[in-house]
């Protein structure tokens, strides 16, 4: 299975690809997730900085991204 983070602001979108042992596509899917406050379940219109900072730092370390997270 392969998962790809497509968006992370203002929501998180992940694409999934499931393949068999020969590499043939078995299934594909997409999830959309949003941030909510833990105490009252209120929808947050931006992802928390603790999440976006970590994603940006990770992407900045990937080859071909020149250390710049977008």
C-alpha cells in the first residue's frame, strides 16, 4: 500500500493506492480530514501549527524540494 499526502492546509487529504504482489492496482481511496478542538469538537479552519510545522520540516528534507516547504 502507498499513501500520499496531497494537501495539509486547511485540511489534510491523503490518497491511498493498494496493489497486489505483481504491482497491479487492487484499490484506490482518498480521505479528507480536518482539525477539531479536542474539548468541544469545534471545527478549526486551519490545521494546528504543531502539525503543519512537522509536515513542512519533513517535506523540506525531501530530495528536490531545496529545503523549502510549501
